[in-house]
């Protein structure tokens, strides 16, 4: 005979798994996971992604590959940055905030500069002039 609590356990386990996944996704949502001060990264683009939940660049900086989070696709494209304006191998400067976890090669950029053109994907968060 099957226990009536098996269904409850199954629902509880499913809820726990969903909560764990949501917590992991939330950990890098917004700006709370980044350091306060501005950080600048220079390197060569190794990958470009314009899609949800946000656009990203992978950047080789002195032999280490960094993940650079940009804005959501609509905001990134509105800033003028698309897959057509940059290509793998282009030099990039990303300005924003790095991860608080210094073991992560990860940052969130408010401004990127590619081929001499500046793209402010978070114009309200760019460093003062």
C-alpha cells in the first residue's frame, strides 16, 4: 500500500528543487553580486551572445577568459550594440563592476568600447566623466 505522504513528499521535493534553481539564478541577477567600485577589463572578444536573459561577451584578458554580462537584449540593442558591430577577435574595453567573488572571472558592464565606439548599455550606471 502506498503511503498518502508520497504525494506530499514529491511536491515538497519539486518545490525544493525549483527554489534552489531560482536562488542560483537570482544570485547573479541585478547588481548585488558585484563590487561597488568601477572595474575596467581590456581584452579580445572570444564569443558574443545577444539573447535572454541578457547579452554577454566572453573576453580573453591576458590568457584568462572573462564573462562580461551586458543588459537584456532589448536594452543592449537600443544602445547600438548588436552582433553586427563586433566580431570575435575585436579588442574590447568593458567598464562596470566585477563579481564580489574574486575567484570568478565575471563582471557586469555598464559601458563597452569596441572598434572605437562606445556603447552605454546601462547609461545610468556609467562612471562619471
